[in-house]
């Protein structure tokens, strides 16, 4: 029988990885809460139509990467490949449009069938924030500021650079699209197969191409800033002014684009050089046409997503948290007493690791592996005297204390 292994592109999260994961999520929840966002948890799967409407039938995610299946009721279901579509669906089906401006945050697993690589898995985890119902550029500033503060509180701000671009309003975007198609149409012979297919569907995606030949063409391609109308220029200027007021540095990146038509105005990414080719740790932008495309009323939207695994990889050493107390009962009577002692200590807020079996030496060895600072040893002699031994595992010293005063005698948690 072959060894059981996780499915390719998935992994078990435990040990140091679990601590890093929790650190990222804990900081994120704290920062998002202080910005006035409230938590939402959407289902792991949606009707496939939700993602087809939002991501587009011809997008790589829909055509190549989605995990879709027919359930027993005959419905086509898809494991979520991203958060925004499900949150937009929840906004509509939950009647949130009646609430005015809605600010939501979420975190959890996503699923995409793609080639696993550093920091990217087929089941991966994302942080996500969205502001719905706010067409003002101040919403873009706030959501970028949230990302900046998250990176600061994780100690990663110095490792990431904010890249910024304007996609303009629909009028500007259409003018740019015409210019882009004309440019690439004149260079068809040089385009890669994938970019040639994108030329008629979503030519802006060609600017994202990793093909070396495409990149040479992209270097001389028209840039969006030259096609922005006055409304679009005013919008990105307001965003930049807000970032300047907050002291958030940014780099103009005219090649930063989003391929779908409902994206507009601000597009941004926090990029690091510490993760190789997969350098984006936070990516987002404005999507004022999304809710309308899903069948709802015209509704402004802006948000970002970040990979938890990628952020965790950038973290320096993560504190292990409180060191436990190792409770070592020797004998049946001591085990029964130890159950009550463990319960009392845990209710008092102490972290307790119970050693279930083995001789004293083996249990003390386990306590050291668990990084316990103190061990409480309870044997027949101690029980008879109504006492327990507290051993300092760092110093090697020990003392006897009355059972009734055990909690008070135990030094503070470190």
C-alpha cells in the first residue's frame, strides 16, 4: 500500500506554518476592525454562474482553473476561486444595498487548479476587504491605507512597494482599448499565442504577459495615462493627494492593469522582491461595474485581496505564545486529582499540557519539547501530604507547595 499523501497543490498547515498563519489573520482582523470593517463569511462554493458573470467566460480562471462539478441536485457548483464575487452576491441576496456604504472583511480558503509554485497552492488562503456603495476616491485611499497599516503592523512595510495606476472611467478605458488594439494589431506576427487570443477579448491582459516577446512589445505600448479624460484625472489626483496626506509612498506603474470591463479608476498592488516572481502580496482596485453586471443596481465598489501564505512567508520569527505548564500525575489517584487541577488552572487562564503516560523522566522530556517553563509533579507521596511539586524546568530547581494554594504558588505565565 502506498503512503497517503495530500493532493498536489494542497498541504497540511501545522507547527511554525500554523503560527505564521494565525499571526497574519490575527493582525488582519485587528486592523480591519479598527478601520470600521465588519466580518463576513461566505460559502466555500457558489453557483458557477456567480463566477462566470464576474470573472468572464474567457478568463483564465473560468476557462482553466475553476474547480466545478454537478451536485446531486443537478446544479453546477464551483469552489470559490476568489472572494469578491461571493461578497458581491451576498451584498445583493442579503439586501445590504439598503444599508448605504458597506465595509466588509473576510478570510479563508480559495481553490484554483494551476501549477503550484512558491507561495501559491491549489488550495490557498486569502484576506479580503471590500467597500461597497462608496464612489468617492476617499474610499480608495482608506482601503489602501488599511493595506499599508497591515503591512506595518506585520513588520513588512519596508519590504513592499505600493504600485499605483488609473484605469480611467469607461469612456477613457474605451479610448485606450482602441489605441491598444491598433498598436498590437500592427505587431500580430510578434505576439504570443495567448496574447493573440486576448487581442480581441481583453487586450489589456496582454500588458500582464510574461512572454519575453510580448514584454518587448509592451515596453513601447500606449499607456493609459495618455487617454484619461478630465474626470478620470481628477479621481486619481484625489487618491494620490489622500495618500500624500497619510505619508504613504507609491510608484506610478502605467502597466498595472485589470482585464475585465467592470474595473475602473484605481488599480494598485503592494509588491515585494523577497518572493521571486510571485511578488504581489496585496492586489486590488475599483470595480464600479461589478454589481450591475451581476444584475443589481449600479453600485460603486473597491477592495483588495492578499495571500495569507505569501504574507506568512515574509514574517520574521513569530512568538510562540505563552509557555505551558506541564502537569505530570504519577498513579491512578494522582491522575484523577490532576484532572481537577488542570481544569482549575485552565479556567484561571493558564496553558496546561497534560502528560498521559510514561515514567517521570519521559514525561519531563516531553515537557521540555513542549517548551514548558514549569512542571507540576503529583505522585502518591505528594497526594498523601496534600502537596505537589513545582519544578522550574529552566533552572532545574523545585519546591513543594500545598495543593490548595497551587495556583497562587505558580509563578506568572511567561
